[in-house]
């Protein structure tokens, strides 16, 4: 619950003095944080500040924050709980947004989860939400603070997508953000992403390193690492990420969150019509299945220009539904990645325990081997061509990471005919891998989300493009095939390593199976109660 409790003078709980103070502190000049990353004995570290935002954006860059002496508010309540408290008048949007901004400010030197904030605009929107709530208006997320990843256009803010350099502010919201606003959400800022979403870590010269709230010596994953860190640390109740090869599910696994990769087209990627050659979708990160489902319902729906338009689902209703008795295939062997990587023993132990929980809940669990075939031959041309398309739009290509420039060259060579051939294979891949569900009769595929626990910050520094690819496919060989297929998947927390690092498991389904996966994830959550565990970040 918000730290702003109702008082006799203000029964709604709003504290306009504190809210104005937060906005003023975020807008005031402040000394830069130290440029070095010096880890302390607990793993906490200060990181290099992000470059200042362009004055034209009138946005305070959260990489440079004012020193704060006021107490840090407690973690924000979840998405559904925040909406309930607001609807009941137990708190206000102004209080929740002010608390979110205060927690972001307090943790930015440690976690570095945000690239841009909308402090003043968000507080203005929160005050308007409070007026609408007081007038009796009700919307699913009216007045609730949320964050979105910095590959998603928010009007008035630049979309850096993890890159260094200056970008002009977006002139309009993306379709997903438009829908979140239509549901009443208040977007407080944009979270960090690695450069063009390529890697399972969120580090880069444009903004520094984003750190894991469970242990700041480790990455929260990527590329939606900023969104994951923000939600895990209770800076916002939930956040939107994107997933082109596991970029929602991997950071969800490594920060003890629920992350939903929906069916292709479920959440619009407009102004892009087919992001990364159809690999990338937008999806929610939250601490609970109900919260992730609520955000999915709010963001879902097509833009008139979208290529992919699956029929609507009711995710929030599915989160309250008994999944029935399901046949679950447990697969340990990842698709061919040339690394020979299998799961780390601690990951295997955690996923085995989760499979045993499914069996105890009455599901039939059986080991199986999906027929992935040479699906990587379809992934690489599409992924590198997508990187090339986005990199070509950068106004200062020399600022791009050398590994990005290498991917750009590969994507340019593999564009055209190779990409068309890769896209044409998708129908056959649906049949081959779909036989697990159609011919073998399984309802759900269970795999580790990653083969390894979260790596340490800097693990991928100074590696060549080839060695980075090898290292990240060894750590994360399981997630990307479902992006090729365009089918849904849900990461669920699977527990912790002996050193306290989170790991996750994927529930994967055939086309348009979100409701089944969400219902099963909610049943697991009800039994395992993973939402009761929080990281040590204050």
C-alpha cells in the first residue's frame, strides 16, 4: 500500500507538498554520479550516469538524481491491488505516482532501471486521474503508475532503444501505450534496454548497467532488463517489455517475475508493422499472474495497420480459472545451438521441483523431445535483418556497439531472399513442432527459461560479436524458438539458486494458447506463493 495514508485534512491520502517536492527534486540540477562502477561488499554499486536528456524533451534524466534525505517509500502494491485501492478511495493516484518517482530516484544510482522519467507530466496526469476517480469514473487501470521499455514510443520522449546519442522525441504514443492510457494508466517513465534489444543483459555506453535487485553484482537479464528490475524492486506495479528471442521471459526468470510473451499480434507493435521480421512482440512483466494478465488485457488489441490480428482473449478471467487436468511435456534438450549447452544443475533442480509440483496438482508430466529441426536457420536471418533495419535508422552509426555493426552487416547480407525463405519455412515449423500438441496430445511444454542463473555484470564486456553470440546462446538456448513460431509462452518463477539468484521455467503452448498458460501459471502461483518473496533492495 502507498506510504501516503489518509488524514483528517485530506481523506484521499494525497500529499501535494511531497508530490511537488518529488517533481522539483527530479527537475532540479544535480551533480553527476561517479563514472566508475564500484561494487561494495553487498554487491551494491554506483554506475555511470546516463547522458542528460535533450532540453527539448523537458524530461529529467534519472541517471542524474538529486540527493534525497526523506524516507524511501515502501515497494508499491501490485497492479490489481493498486487499482482496487484507488477505486475504494484508500489511496490516490497522486500518492502512488509520487511514491513511484521517489523509489525510482532512491534506487537509480544502484539499479539504474530507467532511461527517462515523466515526473512532472505523470503527476499532472495523476491529479487528473484523482479528479476522475472522485467523479465516479472507473477504468481497469485508472490512476495506476506503470513503466514501458525504451523501444516503445511515448509522445514527448526519445526512443533510444538502448543506443547512445541523441534522438528526437516521439510525436505520438505507440499503439500499446495508447491503449494503456485509454485504460487509465499513468506512464511514469521508460526503462533501460540493451542496444536494439539484442542481448540477455542490459548494459551499454548510452546508459550504463542496469542491475538485478536480488544481487546488484548480477544482470537482471535483457533486453527488458530495466522493466524487470523496476517491477522486482517495487518501483512500479508492472511494466511493459518486448520479447524477440526471450527478452520478456529471460529477465522475468532472472528477477523472480511473471513474464508473458503473447501470441504474435496480441499486443500491437505499431508504429512498426512486423517488428524484427515478426519475431518481436510486446508483453507484460509483473510479480503475479493476475497483474501480468491485467496489463496484457489493457495493452492488447490491434492497430488498423497491423499485419497480425489474433482474436481477443480474456487474460484476467483466465487467471481466475481452474486449468483442468493437463498433459505437460517436460523438455530438457534445447534446440541445436552449436554450444552443446544444457541446464546448470541448479536450474535443473529448480525446474524439476516445479514439474513435481505440477504432478502433485494433478497434471500428467512426461519427458519429451520437441522436433525443433534446424529452426535456427529461420531465426538468424530474421533476427539480423531486424537489427539491420533498426540500426540503419540511427543518426550516428559510429556510436553503435561494434557487435551491432557486425549484426548489421550480417543482416544486410541475409536480407531479401534469405529472409523470405526463412519466413516461408514457418508453416512447416508449425507442423513439425506443433506435432507435440496435435499428434502427441500434450497441452503445454515445460522447459527451463534459461540454462544458467543470471550472469555477473560485465560478463559480456569486450567480447567479439561471435563470442557474445556463443556466450548468450549457451546461457539462453530455450526461449527464442517460440518467437520464430509466433506462439505464446509464460515465464514463471522456479525458485532460487543456493546463492539466492532467481531462475525460471517456461510454460509454452501452441497458437493462441495464452488463456491455458495463464490459468496454469495462476494455479502454480496459488500453490508456490512466489509473490511473497521480495528482493533485499529497500
